[in-house]
């Protein structure tokens, strides 16, 4: 089965063979697209800190980034299993799905909690590729990982909210039309629970004008991320998702999707390092033998592979639960943890295998090494996954 440059739909999944066939076709198609964006394309993007517009545009035009949009809104109506394949393959090819991954996980907020009018307003444009929902604004400098401490405030004034405050590390804002925003609508000390009083909005970035100031943050990777300053930004009431004050719950309910998608990117990264290391260790001859003949070189690569397969097994289990709409919090969190650790382990193995050439830009290892590091701390630092498992899975005492 071939997707012929366009993503298959849910009907293809059920009519033209099993899910496995569709995923295999999807994997092959993404691999094919990625051959047009080889290592030197990503290197150039990285060196000039440019947004990979041509790559994102091709994925958008093929409908891949609208993977989760239901067919009634013009999307292919696929599931998390197919979304995971897309992101994993991009990273396995040496690309960086972080340039466009958010459209998949921000989608959940709108799909699960948006009104029929809101879905009708935004989803067909996203499915058609004319509208980008790539930005997701939660983090604030003074709150850090304690999201309930955010202070950006949306004050209701008649038929609008007026937003004031600041966000940090908000990615892809300069390449998105819409942004999901989490803001307080009741101050923390005036709510009964600390998670109350938070609300979610869809901000139309094209209309924000001077009320939203964007200051790019330079980081060690090519990741368009920004500080945002809101000064009386007006957001129409009809852009609020769900009920006022329930935003924390809405955002949290979409976190499993985010964990699974980023785990898939990390698995792609791990495979990239393992593939490259295996090839290099087989070809590079020192002391009259391929370096991979030495167990000191071979075993770390084998270990990285084993750890990656373990991460995949937990990710696949979590994805399957997610697609069956079963609870999957522990599995989704554990797969993000295992996958990011496996990728980071494999990244270090690749650096060792390539010796000095690991540091040379043209081999592409050092770039991916830097990129793979992100997922140990974002979108949630791995410490919080340990804490989640300790408290909610094992029943250990709450630590914060
Ligand atoms: C490149 C990049 C892109 C990003 N994009 C976005 C985006 O698009 N939207 C968005 O909303 N956010 C984004 N973020 C923010 C990211 O989600 C946060 O950086 C991350 O959640 C960690 O928050 P923090 O940096 O404030 O760390 P902090 O909360 O300050 O934590 C610092 C360290 O202390 C540890 N720590 C803190 N408290 C505890 C505790 N109680 N127990 C154990 N350890 C603890 C953490 O594990 C962490 O290692 C991005 C970040 C980066 C770097």
C-alpha cells in the first residue's frame, strides 16, 4: 500500500488492510519525504538558526501534521499510533520534528474540550494546511515547573478577556497562526484549590499586534522559542476553550499525548544514533580492524539498542491504551522517561563511536546530540516523572 505523497485516511486504515499496513506505508512515505531534507539541510538550518519552512510546508501540504484531525473536519482522522510513526521517522532520518510537533499535541485541547463551533472554526483550516496551531504557552519564568504559580492574567471585560503577563520559552510563535494559552482568570489565593482559576484560550497571533511582544530566546539548539509579553491583549470570549477556571484540567488531559509524541521523537533520535554508530563502527578501520570489532565499541551500541527497544515496548503499550481511550498516564510518562534516557544514552555512545568526528559539524552527530538533550528537561523534567511514578503508581509519600 502506498500513500502517494498524501496521508491515508481512517477509511484507508479500515478498508485497505490492517493498521500495520497503513503504518508501514506511512513510515515509508515519511522516509521518502525526509530524503529530500538530508543532513546538510538541517545543518544549514542549525547554523543559520533558520526555521525549516520548506520541510514543514511539505508535511503540511501532505496532511501529515493534521494527522489527528477527524474526517468530519477534513482531516485523515488517524490515531496516536500513526502520529507517533510520523514524528519517530522524521527524527530517525536526522531531521528535527520539534519544528512542527506541537500541532499534533495541542490539537487534543481543541478536540477534547473545544465546542462544536470552535472545532468548525479552526479544524478545517488546520486540516487543509491553511492554518497553523503550532504554539502552546504555559511556562512562565517565576513559576517554572509549578504551573499553578503562573500569574499571566486574563481579566473578563464584557465579551472579551484582557490578558497581561509574561511567558518564557514559548516555541514556534513566529511560525504559527494560533496559540493555545493558559492564563489565570482567578488569582491563586482566591481559589479553593491551587489548580482552580486557570483557563485556556486560543489566541489568534495574526491579530495580536502590539499587545503581544515576542523576544526570541537563543538556545544551544535551533528551536524557535521566545519570551512573550502581554500588554492588554484582547481575546474574544468565544476563544475560551471549555469552562472558565477548568483550564488546568484541560491542559493536563492532553499531556499524555504530548508525552507519547515526544517519546516517539526520542525513539527516532535513539535510532538515528544507533544506525549511524553501527555503520561507522563497521566501516572505520583503526589498528587494522573495524572499530566495531572491539567489544569496548560494540557493547555500548548494543546496550543503546536494547534500551531503545525497551522504551519502544512501553511507548507502544501506552499508544495502544491511548488509542483505545483507556487510562495511560503511568505508561505515557514512563515511555517519555525511558525514550529520552535511551536517546541521550545513544547520543553519548555515538559521540564515543565517532571519536573526534563526533564533534565535526559535517557528520551531524553533534547537532543531534544537542537536540536530543532537550527531552530530558522538556516539556516536563524527568524528575517529575519519577515523582509521578513514586507517588501515583507506587503510593510513596507526596514530595511537593
Ligand atoms: C527549547 C525549549 C522549548 C520550550 N518550549 C516550550 C513551549 O513551547 N511552551 C511552554 O509552555 N514551555 C516550553 N518550554 C519550557 C519547558 O517546558 C520548561 O523548561 C520545563 O518544563 C522545565 O521548567 P523550568 O525550565 O522552569 O525548570 P524548573 O522548574 O526551574 O526546574 C529546574 C530543575 O529543577 C528540578 N526540580 C524543580 N523542582 C523539583 C522538585 N520538586 N523535585 C525534583 N526536581 C525538581 C527540575 O527537574 C529541573 O531539572 C521549553 C523549554 C525549552 C528549553
